[in-house]
């Protein structure tokens, strides 16, 4: 990149010399040389611009440039995904509960269907760009995605805890929320067209709602680990740089059990899908907010108590 910019500077100096050398003949030739020089200089300038663009493109597609580009894209699509998740849980669901059936069906058809398209593909793009970050970034001579040393470090344990929660949220979107919401959307459109309501639509909507609420609960802890890896969970922040095998096993054992209990509950395996004590956290967005905040505290406490220096 620096070589090309030096080359550009040399070309500019040549242009200056040429301008001085051509000053007298240009006047005598009645402007012919002036036009030729202008065309030549324009061609040179376009070539220089092209080389600079190519050089910058090569820098972007290098490993460091790729890490930067994919991280930027990861943040953009992640904002879209989690933003829509919060819109559904904090805005749309409470609003739909207050609507008349006809208005709700129309909103499901025209609004929710469009939002769900962006929602599920933003989730997919977030996962894809996250994987690309780990492929571009290195730990030693290996990509972080394939480095066992990185996975064993305190930073690696933090980011992979966030990845565990994020992947669970992604699979909830594609395997639970979207399949069930398709039934809800189809029912709304059928009713608007004068057809009979699908008796299975309510149950499908309930399953989607439980998974969506659980994703909201997971999201706070997930964001803590994703952001905290670079800012909070490092050896410079009071944590062991390379935890022992026993500490890693203890941490992952506790973290996975917490994750599994929540997920099985959201899927109806533990307490079913009806309103009951185990599903209290899903009944409204306030309960989900409270539970999500408590989960952040629990996960941080486990991380700190097991992995502190």
C-alpha cells in the first residue's frame, strides 16, 4: 500500500516536470499540446485511482481486513436481529393482545410476516458473520475457530459461552419460531379470505411465543459475553489467562446445565406450554426482562467465582 502511494507521488512529480517542459511549445502550437497533455494526465490520474482502489481492496480481503469487515457486518446484522427480537416481545405482542381479531389478523398478514422475514435472515447472517470472524482472527498460527488453546483461554471460554447462547437462539428462530409462525400467518390469511380458523394456530402461536421469550432472556447474557470478551473477561480484568482443566470443567458443567434447563423449559419439555409456575417468565415481557437480568447475574457470578485469578 505504501509502495503504491510513493508511486503516486512520483507520478505527480513527473506531471509537474512535464507541465514546465511543455509550457512554451504548448503556446506556440495553439493549444494542441495542451489538449494532448490534459488527456494524458487524465489517463494517468484514472490509472492511479484504479491502483489505489485495488490496493485498498487487497488490504480489505487480507486476514486483518477480513476480520474488520466481518466484525462490522456482524454488528450490523446482529443489531437487526436482536432489535427485531425486542420489537416482537416489547412492542408487537403486547399491542396484538389489545387488538380486535380482524385488526390483528390484518397486522399478522401485512406487518408480522414482513418483520419475520428480516428477523430470520438477520439471525442467519449474524451466525454466518460470527463464524467468519473466528476464521479470520488468529490465535498463534491457527484460526480461533480451530485453536484449542484459544478455546481454553478465559477469552475463548467467554466468547464460546456467548456462541452457545447465540446458536441456541438461532435454532429457536428457524426450528421453533418460524415454523409455528407460518401456521399463524396462514391462519390469519385464511380467515381474512373468509375461511375457517385453524384450531391448531393458537397452540402454534403459544410455542413460538415461548421460544421468543426465551431468546429474549438468553439475549442479555449472550450480549454480556460477546461484548465482555474484549472488555471484561480477560487476564487484565482479574481472571486467569489459562484456567486449569478442572476449572474449565466446573465452569462448563454449570453453564451448560443452566442453559439446558432454560431451553428444555421453553420447548415445553419440563413444564409443558400452558401457563404454570415454570412458565411464569414467559407470560409477559416484564417477567422476561426480570428473568433475563437475573440470568446475567448468575452467569457472571459463575464465571467470576470459577475463573477469577
